[in-house]
């Protein structure tokens, strides 16, 4: 985030952003959207929607998945960080040239669109980073057409479950969650989102557990290795801010890596990362 981003977007979390905006983190978002696609797009049904809005689109990683999965829809992305929007413009250049995608720099609680502009809308991993998702939900409701569907996919970090027990990783993740909360976010926002949708005025609200889980049913070694590598990278994406603020010692990183090596070597290992998908509709 730049200083001008902060001025342009007062709701953009001023306290900090646990994942950072480095080029490595931007690439992690691209890899993440593809890796998690089977878990977090399979149940999303945009039906015959011709216009889909993603709020907090980051570098456009989910938009590129959505463009492929919903080939008849136009995708609009909104994102407050100029750094992320610049990367999204590159990633989505072919879709933008083809008239299938557009990008806007704005915060989610001040959407630059007229009322009833979109058939459908979504957010992925945004509410966990903002102090109050309700103004964003109010804006999403305003710009949706009556009957329009909205999906939010958000974390429920407290549900992280590991077998065999990995106390060093749990300690690290405790520090990660605490810093995210200090930054003004909520690493357990997932279970609160249905209530927030109701408060904002959505109806027909549902919540589904979409926690990616590795256990002994995943038998292909390459799949197990890719799964654990993804989550090791996700957890360690907060290492820079945690070390800078003295919340963990650098040696904690090595301890987390040792835990992941143990998990990789154990065919009975379990790794379950809490995530919730919430659906709601704008009343007709
Ligand atoms: C973890 S990234 C997710 C990006 C994208 N949705 C994805 O899944 O690849 C969270 C994004 O939320 C954005 N964000 C933070 N505060 C926001 C706000 N008030 N309104 C909209 N987006 C916001 C951040 O700049 C960041 O790009």
C-alpha cells in the first residue's frame, strides 16, 4: 500500500497487512487461487450471470479463475491497493483487451458503481483483513441487482488441526493470528459472515465448510507434497511482519519447517485449514 492509497481509501486497513504486497506475495496469490480452485470454486454457482463483481480482487488471481469458469460473464474487480491493481492489469491484460474484464482502484465500502449494476458478486479472503466488513456488504448489496447472488469465502483460522501434533507450528500460527487481529482484522471472521450478511439485508443465507484437508485418503505423494508446500508457504507468508515486530524469533521459522517435514513423511498425517463459504441473495 502506498501513502496515496491510504488517503484514497480510509477503510483500507491502516494498521498493516499480514501478507505484505511484495512481488513474492503477489505471485503467491496467483498460485493460491489455482491451488485452492477445487475447494473454493466448485460450489460457486453464478448461473447465467453476465456481470460479476469481485471486491478486494488483489492481483486478479481469482478473476482469472472466474473468467475461465464463467466464459459468458464480464468480470469487474475492485481493489484499494495501487500495487495490487498494477499487477492485476498485467495478469488480466488479455481479458481486459478482449472486453471481458475491468479493474477499478477503490475500497470495498465506496464502490464506484451505480445501484443495481451487477448480476452477482464475490469476495475471497478480504473480510479477514478489514476492521468492519459491514459497510462493504452494504455496498455490495447496493450494487447488486434484485435477486443477485453473493459469495464470500473466508478463513476460520481457529479450526487449524494437525496430526501428529505440531506445537511449534501452532505457536507460530497463534502469533500470526494475534498480529492479524492487531492489524484490525479477524482471522476467525468466517463464522461471523452469515450474521453480517443478515445485518446488511441479504436473504436466503447459507454457510458451507470448505476447509482444505489432507489425510490418509490423499494417497498420491505428489498431491500430498503440493498440499503441504502450499500451506507451509501460506503460513510463512506472515514471517516477515512477525519477525520485524519481534513476535517470533527467526528460529521459529526453522521449527515450522521441521514440523512440515514431519507431516510430509507421515502417510497418516492430517492437515485441515479452516475455511467457510457463505452465500446470500439480494431480496427481489
Ligand atoms: C489476501 S488478498 C486476496 C485477494 C484476492 N481476493 C484473492 O483471493 O487473490 C486481500 C486483498 O484485500 C484487499 N483489501 C484490504 N482492505 C480492503 C477494503 N477495505 N476493501 C477492499 N479490499 C480490501 C487487500 O488490498 C488485498 O489485495
